[in-house]
C-alpha cells in the first residue's frame, strides 16, 4: 500500500497525490476491519425474559393466572421470572426494581393496589421496560392492560341477587383488599344496581381481604348483629363467598340466604353444582394470563398489540354450571 501511495504522489503532484493516497489508505483500511456484530436481542434469537409480580399466590385464582402464563411462556419459548408480592404493594415495587436491575425485556404486573403499585410501573417505563398490567389496574398508565371490566362483575352479581329477592331485602357485601382496583370497581358495579332498586338495602359492608377465614369470621359477627334480617350475601370473590357460606350453614341460615361470589374457582363451581353456592361470576384466568404473556412478547418484538384487551365476565348458576366444569 505504501509503494502505491508514493507512486500516486509522483504521478499527480504533491497536493493531489497526497489526497489520493489518503483516500486509498482509508478504503483499504475499511476493507480490513471486521464487520460489526449485530446487537443482542429477541430478534437475533435471544430468548425473551419477562419478570412477573403477582398479587398473592395463596389465592386459587392467582394460581390459575400464573399457570396460564407459564403454559403460554412454554409455548412461545419465553422465560418467566415469577415473584409473589403477598398483597404488599411496597414489596411489589421492590420486585419491579429487581427486574429492572436484572435487565428483563418486559414486566407483567398483577397489581396489589391502584396507587401503591403505581411506582412499579413508573420505574419500569422510565428504564425503558414495557409493562403489561394483568387482571388489575394501577393509577400509572402501563404499556398495555389485559383483564376484565370489574364493574361488570359487580353488576352481574348484584343484578342476580336483585332478581332472586324480587327487588326487596337486606344485603351484606364482603369486600376485597381495600384500595385494589377489583375491590373498588366491583363495589361500584354493585352500588349501581342497588341504586335502581329502592327496596334493596345494603345494611353492612366490610373488607375480608379476599380471605376465606376472615370472611367466615366477619359473617359470624354479622349473623350475631343482624340475625334473620340478612336476606342475601354478595362476596367480591369466591374465597370470601365460601367463608360466608360456611358461617351461614353452621347457623342454619343458608337455606333462606342466597350467596354469590366472583371468579368461578373450581371449588366454587362444585358448590354451585351441588346447590350450596347460589351463583358465581366467571372470570377467565386462563385467557387473561395467556393474553398477558402474548401481549408482552408482541411489544418486545415490535409487533402490533392491543393496548387494552378486555375479557368478559359470565354468570354461573346451577342451570349452566356444567359448561364451566368440563
């Protein structure tokens, strides 16, 4: 290369020769450099890694949600890192911080609280990591949401009770964990129906934190306080409905007091089939979990995705429970 450059200088003169020699040297140098390596990422065969923070793995519904996500992840070749927030919003935020530090490609959040879990969304999105909220909402806007309209479940459950009581009677409502979207919105839906029936009275409502044992204890206290004045029970999930049912059965009041829950977990469906639980409202955990994983993968891969995917609720009674227990 040096001899060729000197020859150019001699043939073209000093200035022009120097310019030509420099250009030639740059071209030859560029040819000798190795090609840049492609950046690592999902598009180059890198397996997508998704951090998942779940509300509480002691809940049967959340376990079903987790199983659906694991099944879809296996189908798509995706790795999930699953953490149990144990109903603690502060723990959930810390889990999100850990996912960010690990450099996950996306986060799926099953929020503990509307406000308390919001920093998890904000921190992840500030770090450039997409967030898919599943089943419940946060005040902070995620990249996408997969779930159901919780108000709809409250409307369906309370409307069933209104029909059973022919618009007249006293109702108690057992609420979920206060501050969580499902608790807030299911209560709103129920109250919308109550507003249409002046003959229906909500004589008591209190939280049992989605917990069966707490709901049973609460129902026992209400039985002592109100006795035969209670005409129906609306529990915002099946775990609490089953707890209330046990208390009513022990007090020999169940025959005259309909009980309705939400989620259609396996045990609740069997109780509806046996005629013990009057109704539940089916929430499709499998569809929510699988859609959340699929949505997260689409976002990471730069593919089109739905910013909001809503899966409808359905009323389950003795008349149609067979279609849900197959």
